[in-house]
C-alpha cells in the first residue's frame, strides 16, 4: 500500500491556496477597518442632531455625517460648532467675515450686505416677538436692527437655525469664532 503522490500533492496545493485566500481576505478586512478608523479620526465623524432648531432641514434624533477636515464653508452651509461648554450645536452659515447682517422688523426678513436673503429652507414665519426676545444681547440687537447692520468680525461666522423662532443662534449671542468649528454637514442617514 503506497501513498498516491498525485492526490497528496493536489490536497496540499488546495490547502495552500485556501490559506493564501484567507490571508488576503484578512489583509483586506484589516485595511478597510484601518481606513474607517483613520477616516473617523481625521476626516469625518458621525453625529446625532439634538433639538428642533434646524427643522425642516434636519430633525431631532437624525443621524448625520460631518466632514471634519479639509473643508471650506460658504453661505448656506450647515456647520457644527462647540459654544463655550455646551454640547455640539448645528446651524446654517448666514454671514462671513466683513458681512453686514440686518434684520428688518417691518418686513420680517434678513439682509446681507443690503441684499434681502431668499431663505426657502426656513421652517417658520417670523413674528414681531422674534427681535423682541429678552435673551438677545443688546449689542447684537442694536446691530441687527440698525440701518448699517451687525458687522461679522474677522475670523467669525454669523449662524442661524432654520427653525428661526426656536433657535438659540447668532441673532441672540452674536457671531461664533471659527476656532469653535467642529465640522461641516456632509449628509444625513
């Protein structure tokens, strides 16, 4: 009784191919996991929207992805920032450094550099009480209601929630510093 060397060699080759396939699969899985972890650390991060200030664009409890590196922002972008020791805050960019933002209480509308903003994303109508809110800082209110408007300072952004009558934003506390930025809204899921 002898060993058939062709059968033995065939099984050895099959086992070797199987081990090689498993190794390649493990390498691919490890590479994908490493890419995801590095991306989440340096490029993007998941977040959950907390509160109604961005209704009808984003809703309380909605999951979103933020781009946290190598992004630019402009008018209309949705950003997340940290204000003081509060939790992450999500708002829309309305004014960039050097812009003059004005709220016309008669028209119940915002102006940027003298041009009335068309804001089809705003989820509610303004009321006369919007600008009479006792939580508005006096200097912000006087700037917004003046003919010149509120000046957005260098390295700052003027941000508002889309649900304007239910949003703690720049109309109350003024511009935010760019150093407070965490990321820019990429997409929701």
